[in-house]
C-alpha cells in the first residue's frame, strides 16, 4: 500500500514550481517581445533595440526573483505563524482541539462517534500535522518555498526573454517587428499548451489565453511606440 502511494503522482504536486516557471517564462516572452516591438515601432536603431531588450531581460529576471521571493516568503511566514499558534492551542487545551478536529470530520460526512475515533487516533500519531492538514489546509505539497519560486521565476524569465531578443539580434531592422511578434506568439502558444498539459488542464484553453494576452500586449506597446516615435 505504501509503495502504491509513493508511486502515485498528482497534478497538485506540481503547483509550486509550475506556477512560478510558467509565469516567469510567459512574462519573459511577453514583456521582452513587447518592449522590442514598441522600441522598434518608434524607429529606434538596431543597437538601441537590442540594448533595450537586454536591459529588459536583466531587470525583469531580477524583478521576478525578488517579487516571487518576497511574496512566497510572506506566505511562508503566515503558514509558520498559523502552525505556531496551533501548537500553542494544542498544548493549552488538547481536549477542545480534539473536539474541533472531530467536528471537521463530521462536516465531511463521518458519523460523530467515528469522527471522534479518527480525531483521537490522528492526534495520537501527529496532532499538529492533523490540524495543519485538516483545519488549516496546509500540506507538504502546498508548503511555500521562497527560494525555489524565486529561482524558477528568474531562470524561466531569462530563458523566455532570450527568445525574442535572439530573434531581434538575427533579424534585419525592417523585419524585427513581424519576426519578433510572430515567433513570440508561437512560443507563447507552445508554452501555454505545455503548461496546460503538465497541469492536467484544457490544452486549447491554455494555448488561447496565453497567446491572446501576448498579442494584446505587443499591439499596445507597438501603438505606443508609433505615437511617441512620431512625436519625437
């Protein structure tokens, strides 16, 4: 039985790293491609376009890492505070905590006597773990990991941003906009489909929503580039 449980994998186990990785790569492609398209639309030189793209890659990767670390660290702090409070409550009034846990199981469909027995046995085995899981909704799968999220976001942002930047580097200036936009949309569609498949979601929906918002972002920045380029 334990071997079967160890071999069984669920999509939820991928949530932590998948969310950060997909968000990082998606933002890397969208933000850098949009920046390149917007700067190119303003009739900037090739060297200026590439410099802007490189600066966007570096700044974006650092921003993603810092943002993810701070955000997930705050989540981890909250989880830790909840566990410490729950530990104190277990020490101060274990009988009340046992009744509270039993009531949770009753609400989930067990009869009161069975719920009481389950609560007693689980608390005898691991009282804090039982309350963390069933009262607070915390588990090892969902535990916040700040460094993992920060690293995944930074690396995937840089990898995503490198795609439109390399396309712009290899493209003639007059073709930078169509080549960067087209290749970026293809990459976004691929990324959306891969993320949907990995997470067990709808493939078509994953492709559509990522590609649509990427196209909107590039169209808006291109329009801004045209307007401000004409003014300058």
